[in-house]
C-alpha cells in the first residue's frame, strides 16, 4: 500500500510545482506589463509632448511607441511559454488607413495582441483604463477615445478616420462569455457608415481559454495557450449605405452581418434572425 502511494504522491508534488511555476511566470508577465506601462506613461510620453508639433503628431508617435511596447511584451510572453500566437493575414493591419478594425474579445489581452500588429491605431478605452494607475498616462498620451455612450464616441471615431487614421473597436464592448459571443453593439457599424470606411474583422481564438471574463490572473491553464489572429476580408461600408433607409437601419444590417461572420468562423450556433435583430436593435 505504501509503495503504491509513493508514485501518486510524487506525481501530485510535480503537478503542484508545475502549477506554481506557471503562476510565477504569469505574475512576472503582469508585473513587467505594469512597469512598462508606467515607464511609457510617466517618462516617455512627457518627453514626446515636449517635441514641437500638432496634437495629432504627438498622439501618433505615442501610439507607435505603444505598438512597439506591446510587440515586445507579446514576444516576452511567448518567451515565457505562456502563449503561442499564430497570425493569419495580419499584414492587412499594417496598411495605411483609414479603416475600422473589429474583433471578438475572448481574453483580457486581445487589445494588446492587436495593437502589437498595428503601427498606428486609435482605440476605444474603458473608463477603468483611464483611471488605472499603470495605464492612464499612456492612454491619455495616445489620445485613445473614452467609451462614452452615444454620439460622442461615434463623432470622435469618425473624426479620427477622417484624419486618415485607423480605429480599433470591440463590438461586444467587453470580454465575451465563455464559449459564446456577447451582444454586439452598433457603434462600429455607425462609425464606419458615418466615415465611409471599410471594416476589417479579426477573428480571435484561444485554446485553452484563459483570462476570460470573471477569471483571475492566477487561474492559469495547465498548458501553453495557443492564440490565433485571423484577419478576414474587409467589409465595404458602401454596401450598407442604402439611400432608401436611414443610418440606423444600415448599421443594424451591418452589425448583423458582422456577427454572422463571427458565428460562422467560430462555429457557434447561429441565432434565429428575429433574435439577432432584437439584440442589435437594443
């Protein structure tokens, strides 16, 4: 009996050590992210502000810096063997704007992964980021847009696109429920229609799921996470700008089409048309 218990005890010990080693690496990654954000926000951004020039140029320089910082951070996470990122068609995210990038939102680091692929991108940031001790200075310096409801966000996004810039939006507004999509808001479609710009959808998959909504950072999976970014063909906003219907109707149809693309790409069961229209109408 004692002999049989020794291997199981050793296996349990190895499993426990392996778990805490994964937690340590995850904690290290979060710590490096926080320190990097503080250095960018408190040291580099003020220096960039001293360079003469218009606000637009300073924001774009800061966004380029964020891009390089996030690329380095993703490389660091891959080096720690926490994640492995596959990129399909991401060269479309490096072409000059204007265009709107939309993506599903399965993990906490989706914005980091996408901005690491985009040398310039305006982003809609949650109020939590604006108030976060580590992030707020970089967020302000990059000129990211607060996620205010209503016309303020639509007008701000259309203005950036009118300047030839790119805009990143998550139609769900927050991380997706595990194994499904959240309700799609019509903001991305409204901005695209108002500006006349194309929408570039990015499908993100994450296996095994990690950093999902409601999950703590230390609840790490038992193996390296494989994340795939797949950039789909652009959706032309002109196809939804019908003179016989108002912008709200066009935005509703466009949002429904974008959602259907994600449901098909992710293999989720397509909701009934009437339910989808009800969701996008709200």
